[in-house]
């Protein structure tokens, strides 16, 4: 009994992986917005929330 037609695949050349890595290595300024520098008050608010204090 032979294999189904879908089971006879050619060996891949790794083009999809190469393309993915090329995209991953390029700069993505369009996807990520640069954030401003976090000030002291922002850090204090984060630590307050992290400790469970809401007031």
C-alpha cells in the first residue's frame, strides 16, 4: 500500500525559517513606540501597586 499524496512532501530548504529570522533581526520601529523615560513617581506608583496598596 502506498502513502497518500499529501504524505509525499519534498524536503524543505529552510526558506521560511530564514525569512522569519530576517524579520526578527530587522528594526521594528513601526511596531513599537519608543517610551519616554520613566520618572521617579512612576516607579513609586508601580511599587505601591505591587505591594498591594491601592490607596
